[in-house]
């Protein structure tokens, strides 16, 4: 059996190009932390957390797991659903607020793990709005005929940068990832448009103070807990309720539609009360809102793709629905995007396809290992010399 998955020829090279979602997938870690579990480590309780946030539980990374683990798992599912080879991917964008390192980018590590040998890769840091920013960039790159196929991932291991002694933040966040495969098509539809906004004057309300060049890591920064998420919850709450509805209205207006034309809203899952406030301001029926915060908490840039995967599985999102995605987060950043969910449900992969795919990933690991070995041997043979 060949270990190379078939590379499907690039689909479109004509003038009219649209960026369609052709595959999607999500992954969350196995470990679940309930509100009762949290009440054993900080002064809180299930009743308060559910009433003030809507959260019942969140998934949390094990010691050996990290942002890349979840990104790769979600990406593999999305690629399988799209039934394409990683070799066909031209670009990988990982939206994240908890990257694996400052560099190399999380996206490069995902590229290596997938064996996506023809892809460019970069991280996009717009905190919880990252996924919408990334969809916008992917869609624009496709429409500009720079790429045909883009893997867009929102991935987080926020538990690694959460202060588990701070009840104001540790109750909120969860880990996981969601991924879309976007591809050029000549039929109208797919990601229609977005509006992206920011206000850096609000940066201090949601911040990881240390570890960058502004406050490099030191014994003092570690002792002072400066490598963890710090948040002014009330300020962020006020900001979020201010921008959610107006962002949706602006994006709809730009797309030439109205709020009434939207079938399903997929808001960033940060707090159920924030979602309820947007529902009221937009005057839409609550059934039109996807709400998954109770099971996952706030998974930052992963929250929208996770919510979409869940809503598809539950039948809340159907073919030809018009979706409004809306998010806000650190930066401060916010944005909204209109997405036509018009790709027919893909056929489930056959056993042979699944086996070939798994063999491909094993082969990608072996190839990566040999590339590392060659680098090691070259450094021994040639030393540091360049002449
Ligand atoms: N358990 C129990 N009590 C808590 C608590 C907890 N986990 N956290 C705060 N409290 C207490 C406070 O100490 C305060 O007590 P006091 O009245 O005696 O001073 C009271 O509850 C109310 O605190 P407040 O901060 O006003 O609560 P809130 O209703 O604003 O809820 C958040 C706090 C964090 C849930 C809410 O502000 C929020 O969701 N903000 C937005 C956060 C967000 O979306 N961040 C991510 C952006 S992407």
C-alpha cells in the first residue's frame, strides 16, 4: 500500500474564487474539571459559577499535552472530513492565545506533525478573536489566488497559563482546538466577509504580563505570578456586551444582508450572560444562538470552531444556513464574519482511506525524524562553517 495520499489537483484557477469550508474537526482533552472540583482549590461553588457564567465543566490538558497536541488532532479530523491529503494544504494558520513557544510558531510544529510539506505556516495572535481574524486572512488569500487550500485552526492550552489560585480567572477557561479546511471554489458562497476591530488602550484589562520583551522572564516575574492570565472581569464584561451586537450588525451590512437573514449565530463562548445580552440587543430568538459554554468553558480561539462542530453534530447547523460568527478578546480585539454553510455533508471515509491516512501520518513522523538526523549529521560534518 502506498503511504502517499493522493494529491487532488488544485480545484479552481479562474477569476471568480470563493473560500468554502470543506472540512471541520475538533478535539478536547479527556480530563474534565467540574465546578465542584474547582471549589476544592479556590473559594467558589458550582451555584455561583453556573449563575454568573453558565459554565458547568471544562476540559483541561494533561501534563504531556499542549496546544500543538490539540491543534494536530483537530486538524487531522478536519482533513479526513475534507478527504484531502496534508500535502495539498498551501497554508496553515493557527489562531491562539497560548502558543507552544514565542517561536517557532505553533503552526510550524503542526505542519511538521501533519506532513504538510507544501504549506506555509504562521500563528495569529488576536486572543479570543483569533479564529475570525484567521478565517478572514485565509479567505482573502484564497480569493486573491495566492493559495487554494488553507487549514485554519483555533487551538489553546490555556490551563498552562492559568493561575489556579485566582478564582476570578480559573473558573472560566478550558482547553481544546477546532479546525476548518478552506478551499477555493468557483461557486459563490463560503466565507462571505468579516469586520475586524481593535482597541489597544484596553490591553491591560486582559493580559499575560511577563514572558515577552516588555517584561522578560526572571525569578521575580515567576515569583510574582506574572506569567499567568490577569483579567479585569467587569471591564471585559462591559466591553464585550458593547461590541458583540454592533459587530454583527456591521458585518451583516457589509455582506448586504440583515440580522433577520442570519439563520444561526455562533458567538465566542466566554460567558452565557454576554451571549444573552447580545441575543437581546440583536432581537433574535435564543434558539438561533449556539451555546456550548456549559461543557467547555472559554476555550478562546477554539471556542467558535468547537461550537460549530457541536452544532453540526446536533443538527442545529444545516446545509445552506447563513452563519454569523462573532468574537471579542484580549488586545482588545473583536470581529464578526458571515459564513454560508453550503458544502454538502461529506461521505464518511472508508476503512481503506482511514488506514492510508494513519500510515501517511506515521510516514510523516519518520520523514521528520530523518530530516532532523540529516541536520544533526550536517552540523557534525560541516561544523559551524559556511564556506
Ligand atoms: N466564586 C465566587 N465568588 C466570586 C468568584 C468566584 N469564582 N469570583 C468573584 N466572586 C465574587 C467577587 O469577589 C464579588 O464579591 P463581593 O461582591 O463580595 O465583592 C462578587 O462575586 C461579584 O464579583 P464580580 O467580579 O462583579 O462578578 P461578575 O458578575 O462580574 O462575574 C466574571 C465575574 C469574571 C464571571 C465576569 O465579570 C465575566 O465573565 N467577565 C468577562 C470575562 C471574559 O469574558 N473574559 C474572557 C474574554 S475573551
